[in-house]
C-alpha cells in the first residue's frame, strides 16, 4: 500500500485494511509519501522489493498523474496490477497520465459509460457545450444544481429552513444512477462502480464498469469505532 501522509490518505488506507484484512488478504508493505511528491523512485523501489501480488495506492491530483506515469516507467505496471480509489479513474487524471493509466482498477461513483438515459443525455450535452468528457466533479456539480432546483420547486421557497425539510430523504435520477439523500446522515445513498481504465472506440480513456455495488449507504458512525 502506498498513500500520501495526510488525513484523507490515512482514512482510505484504514478502510482498505479493515476490508482487505477482513477478507483474508495479507498486507506485505505499507509506504507513506508526502503530498506534492515529484519523484516516486524510492517508493517504487520498495514496491519492487516487496514483490506483491498487487499494489493499492492512494494519490491525488498531479501526484496521481506522476505516480501512474512513473509506475509504468519503472516497469512495475506489467508486473504488479495497480488498484486505487477514485482519483485513478477520474478523467481529470487519466487524460494527462495517458496510456500509463490503462488497466488500473478503481472504485468510482460515476462512469461516463453508464448505460442509463440520464447519463447518455448528460454526456452528449456536456461534450457539445465544453468539448471535453465530464469528470466525476462535473457530475457532482450537476447533481448539486438538480438538488437545489428540485428543492426550491417542491418547497415553493428559497428559505434555508424550508429547503432543508424537502431535501432530507429526497430521491432523484442522476447520470450516476438513482440517488436518495439519507435522512439520518444527509449523505447520498448511491451505486458505486468497480471499473478498469480502457480506451473506447474514440481512443478516449474511460472506466469500463466491471461490477456495481448497489445503493451504498454511509454508516452513521465511523467503521470499527
């Protein structure tokens, strides 16, 4: 496991450990890099020495791009399958990383390849307007707008107290699938998708959905607490 040494990195790795270890997996190495790492050589050398069955990495933004590219340059891509969180399947990182991002497995709450009518219309309209493929953040922004518009319409008001009442428990159709806002935690109850980065018929790197985890609900308390 390789992750940046800050709060989000530790949270993801902790969750991975609980699930992977609980399923009988053995962790043979754990490495932490600082945010803003430009050269991953020392960490990649440690991975090679550990000789694992696969690598799970957490990186963000340009760190994710650099890591994917250097992972390929060091010859590790063909030896040790790479799995990660959403950043390694997000088009904001796969596009600049190029072919180095191919075949990486990740978990996202959205893929442009989802075959629902809302998503197909959304992707077509987004590409027409912006001349690029929507990212995870594009969809989350779109859904935020949907929630606001629907809440104002249902409440007949723009006052916060009135909007909160109709937002709790709201259900709506998103490009990422049907979403319900949890009345207890206010988190979205939504599908998550395990996918692999592949090239589509247009040569774009997209996440091919391999498995759907339906209607994931965030726990009310921290797992393991």
